């Protein structure tokens, strides 16, 4: 699975690179903020609904992140053509 590389790579002493989160994780985190803003259809007072919502939100967030990475690759290829 493509991750898009690292979102915030940085170099420390001895030429060691520290990676941090991937761009895929970064995109998913930002998508998650918007998904969680409107939890229609879930009764958040019920534990089962909260768990179902959390699982659904995570799946959708990464689906959005994957779509963003695909679009990013398409855009890069068209700009390099």
C-alpha cells in the first residue's frame, strides 16, 4: 500500500533521518476531523454505537486518504508529462 512517503521527515545528527507519520496518516487525520463533525444515525450515548461509529470513521478516513494519494499521483504524473 502506498503511503505517500513521510509527512514531516527531518534529519538529525549523524545523517539519521526520523520519519514520523506518513502522508497517508496525515491525510486520514484531517479527513477524520470532518467526518466526526456530523455523526448522523448514531446514538452516542450507547457504547455499541460509539464503537461502530469509531470503526466506520477510521475506515472512511483512510479511504479518503487513499483517494487523495491516488489523485496526488495523477497530478504529479500529468505535471511531469
